[in-house]
C-alpha cells in the first residue's frame, strides 16, 4: 500500500514539474517574439528573410514566381502575376491588404506551409499595416506632417517667412 502511495506521489510531483516547465517555455516564447514593425526593413528582417526567402526565390519554380528575397523582387513578383491577382494589389494608387495575395495567404494560414510555424497575429498585422500604408521600401519623411511646435504664449508667430 505504501509503495502505491509513493508512486502516486512521485507521479504527481513529476506531472507538476512538467506542467510548470511547459508553462515557463510558453511564456518565454511569447516574450521572445521579435519586435516587428509595419515597415519593410522590419518585416524583411523578421519575417521575409528568416521565414520566407529560403523557398521564395526567383529560381524556385514551386513558388509560382513569388520572390521575397528583396524589395525589388517582391514588386517584380507583383508585376508577373495575372491582372487582378496582384501580390500587393493597388487600387486608386492605394495599397489594399484585403486584395493582396501576400496578406490573404499569410492571414489565412496557407503560408508558411507545414511543418514551419505560422506567422503570429503581430507579424500578420505588421504586414497588413505595411501594405495599407503603401508598401513602401523606406518610410518617406515628406509624406508625414511636419512636427507641431508650440510657441510660448508671450511670443507671436514669425510671419516674416
């Protein structure tokens, strides 16, 4: 009887330790998720290069001409697709994530294929936001509004300019 209780005790202790270790690994992996930002440099560094470009190259016929090795290659891929099936679809000079096969494919979970891990919601959102903001290679400083400067109340604005 005593051996049965001690076996049960050992089993419970081991189960508890394994549960705690798995929970620790889960929390740790969430904290180590890369800080993906919705711009090409960040998406290229944290998503395209490590998770896509090993397969999506210009010389891989299985990827249907979709090359994710560089910004230029992405837009060459866009031009090689049939009309209306754009990799990054532009309508009225504005990128539309919902019409982009890049976004739709990763958001649906079709890419990356198994056994590779799917993109996280944060990574998918970064791709969506990048496309919706024009899918630019470099953030254009001229497109952002100039910084607002607050003048002290006793100083009138300079109208000499």
